C-alpha cells in the first residue's frame, strides 16, 4: 500500500507539470476516487458518495462510522486513540448524513463524538473529547505527552448545526439542533438549540425564530 500511494502521488506531480490546470484537476479527482475506494474499507462503515480530499490523516478507522454524502476538504485529520476504556471496534466517532468539513479540520476522540445529520463545518475547526491528563496535583509535574489521555465526557453536535471557521469544541458539550457557532469561538459548555453563539468562551448572542 505504501508503494502504491507513492506511485500515485508521483503521477499526480507529473500531471501537474505536464498538463493544463483543468486537465490536471481531472487527473487529481480520478486518483482521489481510487484512493477513496481503498480507504472506505478501513472504516467500520461509510455511506454512499463519500468525498475525501487529500492530504488526509486517519487513525483508528475501525472505530469510525460515517453516513451518506460525507465531504471533507484537504488536510482533514480524524483520530480515535485506543485506551483501556476504548475497546477495538467500538464506534467512538459517529458522523451522520450530509456532513461536510472544509480545509484543515481535526476530530480526535477516546470517548465518544457524535455528529448528526446536515452539519456544516468551516475550516481550521477542532473537535475533541479529551486532553492530556487531568492537569491537577502531581500530574502537572509530569511532561504533558506522558500524561494519560483523559475525557470529561462526550461531544454531541445535533442536526442542522453550522460551525464557523477556527472554532474549538471541547469535551463534555452538546451543541443543540439548528444552532450556529460564530468564527473563532471556543465551546466549553452546552449550547441550546436554535441560537447563535460566539466568543471565547462562547455565549448566546441571538435566538433564532
């Protein structure tokens, strides 16, 4: 697989040099289609018509379930880190139908992240259910990377949520149905349905009729 990926990437680079831009894009899309056909088999399940743009970073795909019409822009990173509480083949990240991510988004989980239907996510968004340790007591004297991963709780993003660019969604929160999260916001507590929330930390700035 490693050598096949290298061969495909080399062909794409050659196409960039040799072909006009429109034809080059067609070549890239063709090879993305081939790569995607390999990738979907590594997930617990993937629905119809997924589109993955490259580069793409995946860890723990066997614990990730994705619905129909999934789209991600380049630089998407999705990871399930195995812990004692996270048995292999448990569904840790679950994504519904008609969900799209823009450039350079990162989802990381050890507990549970659920993104329901019709969710649209801007660029440079982080969604995480964990941190490196509890950051209390003697643990603060331990180098950060040596602290055991710790989760305060699930992350749930309900139907029809729109998340703006550069948003950070932290553990143990639910974002309610139909809500909008403004750019550059940090979500560290529950957001109710049908509101616009923004800020660091995010606060409700408007209720939607």
